[in-house]
């Protein structure tokens, strides 16, 4: 049984640069409530962490709406964006929802999202409350389109 806030998995990639500038990325999957999984990304995510991140996203998407929390994430590259888009497509094709949480204070991630026009492809919310509310709204008839 999965309980509210229970961590169901953690996916880590060993740091390739001990003592390097950034923290190698990790991702944790929690079930917030029935039908809602939250993937919390920490550190830097790029080509080296994409396989572990993809596993975390797929674990979350298996039976749930998905919120990806980028509050503690320091960097994402194009491989990570591609993984987010791939899993979002899978989630929305089966009539569920996928959203990103990027707080205003997370300037670097917000800037990457703006430069790549990520907000035109995925819903982005500035607060956890707004993101969770969007996942709990009834789906619109054209949501899977």
C-alpha cells in the first residue's frame, strides 16, 4: 500500500566529478495522494543522469498523474527536456495529467524553460499548491489531443 507522501523510489547517478562544481542529479518519486505521483529532482541533470531520471519518471507515470518538482534542481539539459516531453506525452495519451513545478526563485531552471519555450509544451506552475490543483481538475474533452 502506498501512503500519502511515501517515497516509493529514488534514482541516483553516481557523481562523475567528486568535488566538482555541481551536485550530480537524483530523483525521488513519492505518491502524494491516490493518482498523483511527484518526482522531485535534486542537483544537476544532464545526459549522464537521464537514464536514472527516465526510470523515475516512468515509475511515477505507471499509474498516476505526474508532477515534476524542479524546486531543488540546479540544471537540466536537452536530454532531460526530451525525457520530460516523452513521459508527458505517454501520460496525457492515456488521459492523465503531467505538470512541472518551477518556483520563481529557481531562476536558472526558469530561464532554461523560457529559452526552450517549455511552457508552450507543458504546464508550468510557480507553486506546489497550483500544480497539485491543476492535476486534480477534471480533464477537458481535448486534454489528450
